[in-house]
């Protein structure tokens, strides 16, 4: 691992001051949702550039990075996988292998930025083409692992982009009473994305549920509404 050229490339761009700030921002301290995670302070745009440069990494190499204790190693590996999934030359067998590999490595996809940069591009893209595998999202949503639950929600962004909203609504209903705000934010965000494409569909969902939603979820969902309508939802007057 220490001799891999991508490891060296990331380390050469490390910034200890940025790393310390990131560890505070991503709640890596005692009691935080990412307790124990380690950053080296490499900016995301730099990682995206490196992911394109190293987009031909094998699954064996990616395994080294996705099991690393260093956050940027895992993040960069996921960006590489996303690049591979977007490659039109990638075979169906290759895309399946990437989706299966992703599901086998959820232990390393353990912060919201890691989930959000990858779930829809790797898992969601596969499920969009292979709806027979869709039950995996129900399994993830039923997990006791916060990050697997967020993966389930964020994977549906691929469906939303394709104009398919049903699975997002099903998972949103299922997670309506979830205790963590990182799920509230993900669900609200995806509902908002539906509304960006079909306001009527979003409002049909909201009108019988908005008064039961966690406040953060609702605020995220209605963020783009005209102000009078947004206030009506917030004040329970719809």
C-alpha cells in the first residue's frame, strides 16, 4: 500500500492544516458519527483529477484503498470506481463486478461524502439497468448501519435522474421516523430532486406526510418551493 503510486500521489498533496479542519467538520472526534476516521488533507478536486489518472486500477488495488484507514484513500477509490462505471467501454460483467464490490465494501463507505459521491453512480446505475436486483436497497435500508441506510437513499438518485420516482418515495416513507439527521437530509434532498423535475409528484407525497416529517427532512424537501408555499408547509397550513 505504501509503495503504490496513487498513495504517493495523494500523500504528496497532503495538507496537515486542512486535515485537522476536515476531521472537525466530518465529526471524527470522540462520539462523532465518524469517530476514529483519519484525513490527510487532500482537496476533492485534486482527488477527482487523480481518479481520472488512475481510473484503470484493478479491484485488487481498489480493495487496498477501500480498506485503508485514511479517508482520502477510500474517497479516491470510490471516485475511480465511479469513473469506471461511467466508461461506455465497460462491459456488463465489469459493471456487475463493481456493484458487487461496492456492496462488499460498505464498511469503508462510512461517511456522507463517501456515500454521496458514489452510491448513485455505482450501485444506482447498476440497479437502473437491472431492476431485478432492486431488493438490495430494501436490505440496506433495513440495516442497523447508518451509512448503508444512506447508500440506499442516495442510490435512488440514479432513478430520479431517469424520471423514476417510486423507489425514492418507498424508502422515504420507510425512513420517515429515522432518528439521525444525516438520513433526514438525504431523504429530504432526494424528495427535493424529484420536485425539481415534477413538483406535482413531490407535493402528492408531501401533503399527507409533511406534518409527520422531521423538520430537517421537510426543510430540505421544500427548499426550492416559492417562499409563500414553503412557509405554508413549515406552518402546517397546506
